[in-house]
C-alpha cells in the first residue's frame, strides 16, 4: 500500500480556450494537510474538482488513495469526502436526516446511520438544531452541516474547498480544530484557501497557484525563507548614535538601513545568523538600544511576492 | 475489482463508518426516492399548491364549457364533467412531469447533486429515484383530483371504477414517460427559469390544440389539423375512452408505444446530460 494519498502529474485543464490549469503536479502523503493557496480564478477549485472525479482533466494523470481519478472514479469516490465552496445541504430535511441520507447511501444500516449522524451533530455543535429543517440554519451552521456530511464515512481523503469562507471567527476556529483532529486520526486533507493564516496554521505543505500554474510549493517555513524578509528592527535610545550603530553593524557583516523614525534601524538577517550578532556588535560599540524586535516574513509576504501581477479578488 | 452492481446490502452493512464504502442499487433508489418524498411530507403546502391549478381548471371548465355537451359534435349521452375529467388527469400528469425537471435543477442549484456525484452511487439512480418520487407524488395528486371530481362534480363515467383506474394508470404512464423528457431538458439546460418557460411554451398550446376540452369537430379546421397530430390528443382520447367505456381501438396501444419512445429518448438524454460536469 502506497503512502502517497494524492498524486497529480502534469494536470492540465482547458475550458474552451481558457487554461484553468497548466501542468500542475502535486503529491500529498497520508495524514498530511496540503494547502492550496491562490486568488479567485487561480485554479484551486478546478484542481479539487479533478481530484474528486467531478471533472476530467484535459491531460495529465492523478491518483487518489492509489486509484486513477479518471478510470477508477468509483473507487476514488468510495474513499473521499468533498466539501465544495457552497454548502450542499438539503434544505427540506433536518440536520439529522441530511446526515442519515449520506450514511445510508454509503451503505450504513438505519440504526448505524442514525448513530453516526448523532455523533457528527455533536462534534459540529449542531445537536440542538438536529431536528430542525436545514433551511432554518444560519450560514455557519449550514457550512458545518455540509462539512459533517463529507465526513460521514470517515473518508481517507478529504477535499475542502475554501471551507471557512464566510464563517465568523469562532466557527472558523472550531472548524480548524475539527480538521486538526481528523488529521490526527490519519485523514489526508487537501484544503484550498485564500487565507494565509489558515494555510499557515493547518497545512504541512503549501502549493501556491496563480493563473492555473504552480508558482511555489513547500512548507510554510520554506516559502517564507525563500522570500527571506526576516529582519531585526532597532530603536536607539539616542537617535544621534545612528551613524555609529550603522558602522558597527556593517563591521559585523550586516546591511543595516535607516528606518523611518529617528534612531530606527532595520537590518535583514539570514536564517542562520542570530539576533546575538546584532546585540553583540552594538554592545561592543557601547550603543544603547531602546527597543529590539525580530520580524519573521509572513505568508502574506510570500503570497504577495509570488502572486504579484495577478488580479486581486474583488 | 469484483464490485458487483447489486451487491447484497447485508454484505456492506457494518457499524464502522470506515467500512461504509457504497450501497447497493436498490438501497440507493429507496433512500433517494424516500428523500424526495420526505421533502414533500415536510412541506405539504407544495402538494396543495400544485393541486390548485388543476382544481381551478376543473371548476372553471366544468362550469364554463358544460353547455358544449349539448352541441352536435359532442358524444351523445355524456356529461361534460365525464368528458373533461379523463383529460384533466392527463394534463395534470403532464404538468407534474415538468416538476421533475424543475426538481432536478433545484438540486443542482442547492448543491445536492454535487454531493451525490461525489458519493459512490450510480448517476442514473439519482435520476430514476427522482422520477419515481414524482410518480408517487403525481399518483397522490391525481387521486385527490378524482375523489374531488366524484364528490363535488358528480363525475361518474360509464367505465366504472375499472375504467377510471385504467385511465388513471394511463395518465400516470404518460406522466412518468414525460418526466424523463423534462429530466433530460433539466440536465441539459440546468436552469429552472428556462425550464419553466420551455415547459409553458410547449404545454399551453398542446393542451388547447387537442381534444382535451372540446371535441375535435368543434374546432376550426386549422386547429383541428394541429390537434390531430398532437400526441396529447391520443393520450387524452385513450384515457377518455377507457373511463367512458368507449371502444379504445389502437388508442391505448399507441399511447403506450409513444410513452415508451419518449421514455427511451428522455432517459438516454437525461443520463448523458447528467454526466456532464456541473
């Protein structure tokens, strides 16, 4: 049994003459969370749809749980859960009935289906609304019910297409916890998002898509290191000491630059160098520092650096 | 790969969600049909609303046109309600068939079809279940209409209960066959508004340019020509002849044959359209 749960090779998808995906490759190991980051129209949903057998690729191949998404679609569908961008719930049915429906279709007996529905409604904090028809649910509740529906059969691989879009902060946090719990149980997750903090928090590896192409991939740390904006920000007690401080830092092999405020200095530091070098250089020059801070690059920097030039979401 | 189409349910039914990897076709049909019917039970208002149109027609036509029964072209000895009711069964059944297509499009809109497509179930079982649920709904509708007609309007055709039941069965058959045509239109158009427009544009002239409300002989020549090639005329005539215990000739046979043809074409196109990516 292979440990790679999602494997895409050179996937291309063309709609008429629009290239939705160009030569996209991706590999996700068992129990990993892969984050797919990109603007609206970057091709995230198209990729999810191909991997979940909803859409055939124009060229390229992909396997999910070891099965080909084109020729073995049925086998793939037996092992995946999909939560699309828009909540798919039957508004006429109650929360319980929605989940029982999915469980029964997956082959559960009636009592087992009811039990599972109860479990999931508890997990997703919907137990109180279990008997109410879903059309009375709020947007967040629908989203949670939708997610619960995709987890009914404890799938090996879960595709979440912008699962927290439109959720309030509390629901968002709750959903993150559920995803983390799932991964803890060995589920593989492919998550698309426009939110960098979400990818940063959840994803083991991140693939950045822009205009249908992979423009970067790696762990959050790797991506940040590539963009490399780790820097030390200093504020001197005596602003007049700035020239001296700059000289001392240069002597220590750094490239300091004057910050905006009086007595402010910013100096980029490499991943290997340390805050200590800066502190020592200034200490030896007997310069007093009022404030010192190290800033790490955020995924926002990565995102902005990579996805530059692509139209921003409306 | 030894997955069989009709795997026995017991084989798949375990209590561990991880082992739920698909159900048999019979279960799929049962569960999906039940789901559509459940929505109806939860919202009986819709059934009542869908009965309004045929009821209004029944009231209006039976009152407005009853004098037609005195004209020469009308079959002698037949009251207008007895003439009208078998036609109302057929036209109501056709209107109900359109609802199948609308229901399918609604499921596309609310994402349920997307959900079903991501499950290990057969795509045609989704369509078949929808048409079966609508068949049940239509049966209930037509039965309510029949009872109303008997109780309130004195519908008592000479064919007796047997004749009425066979007329009902024929109307249901036509309705079921046509529901596949509307499922096909729905799975290609994927838009409830255009569905309704297409349905209305097609059905309204078909209903009036037929023998449904007045005998063909009473129609202007050109309209009579249209009515003679209108398939609805044949369905209505067959239903009426059964209810009124008049000689059916080949009417019933041709209605069955036409329904079978519509069913085949509709089912083929519906499954094809349904498989197109959403």
